[in-house]
C-alpha cells in the first residue's frame, strides 16, 4: 500500500512539474507573440490615397452618362464643339474611356446593342456629308488635372459632292419642319475612369 502511495505522490509531483513548465512555456511564447505583434504594428505607416473623379458639362456635375443634343445643322454651318469635363481631384491617376450607348441622326437611330463601337464611330465619320468626331483629349487622367470628352461636328459648305450636299441639306430642312422641337442629332455616351493600379 505504501508503494502505491509513493508512486501516486511521484506521479502528482511529475504532473505538477509538467504543469509549471507548460505554464512557463506558454507565458514566454505569449509574451514573445505580443512583443512581435507590437513591433509589427508599430512599424506600419500608411497613407490612404484618395480617389475622386467628377464629370461636368457646362460646370454642372453629372453622372458618367452624357447626352449631347445638337439642334440645327446645315451645309456651311459654324463648326460645332462641345465637351464634358473629366476632373480628377484625387491622389490617384486614372484611365479614361468612353462608350457610345445610342445616337439618333435625324430619323435614324443606332445603338450599341446592334452595332460595335467601331461601327458607331464609322457611321459618325463616313455615312454623312458632315463629320462627327468624338474623342478624349487624353486617356490618362493625372491627379489634379482635367481632361475632356469632346464632340466636334463639321459640315463644310462645299464637300465636293453637290448632289449629296443638296440631298442632305434638304433632308435636314424637312426634318426640322416636321420636328420643330427635336434636335437633328442626339448622342448618348458613357464616360468612365478606372483607377490605375499602383506599380
């Protein structure tokens, strides 16, 4: 019986020593972990870069969709120009692009559902005696800078094809007679700026 009691007491002592050793080991590891975390946290300094791009037409803030309504057009008209401003007031540069959503030229309507962007731009530049040019001054928008989404329409008095000039001149006149409150040309486009990733 005494032997059993002695073995039991030795076992209790071993367990006690093991527990004391485990507690010491855990406390040292926990202290080291907290010291490590504190050191890592204290060495991190970061500044969040802001991202803010505004779109404006005639100094009015707009969403990223813009519509140009061009009233009366005719051969020999003064060159038409309008734009939407892309204002980058943030700290990050961005990449600008545009997409024509839809356009109506007199009675003919085109959309991006039925045409590619290349086809829509080609229609604007080559299907009529007047040319409609849509462009960005720069696809890269630097912080603190303003770029422009431009639309230009040119209809020279003499395009080189008198019959075509006469046909479309009469067409434009008749369209306005039948639709006195309508614009001859309406173009709806979406302008977007994607934040450029930090290299």
